């Protein structure tokens, strides 16, 4: 967990932009509008990478569950738990961001830092 980046110019609507960063495609709003706020930029990039990873995960799950027939139907009963887990992850990331911290997700956060 890292603290806020020192020296970044805080925006007057930083909290709103951080929340938007974790609302899937709406992460483009802070990414494109808050170019001077390094912390908001980090959260926006992190949110976009998280969104792409989640889409990839759902595509893989759909491909795997499809050919399983009746077992696929049983496995599909657990997808609401996965959706709930994603929602909790986004809420945790937004809350930590509002509090001036970062939620580091191994692999994804390092990938987001490359942009």
C-alpha cells in the first residue's frame, strides 16, 4: 500500500474522479480530464486495467462453462459470487483512493504502472 504521490497537484474534485476511476469505462473521464493530478491518473489507469482484466476473465469463464453442459449450468450458479467479488474489489479500491491510499493488486497494478 502506497500513500498519495507527493508533489501531485490535487484537484478540487479529486474524490469524484477517483470514484469514477473504478466505474469501468467511466475511468476514461478522469484519465482525460485530470492530466495534472498524478494520483487521479494512477487510479484511472488502474481502473481501466482492472476493467480489461475483468472482461478477459468473463470471456474465459464463458468459453470454459459453455461446453460443460449441465455442469456448466451448475458452475454458472457461482457467477453471482464472482460479480459480488468484483463489486467489493471496486469499492475497496475507491474507498482506499478517497482516503489517499492505493489498493495494490499483484500483477495488475504493476501492469497499470507501465502506462
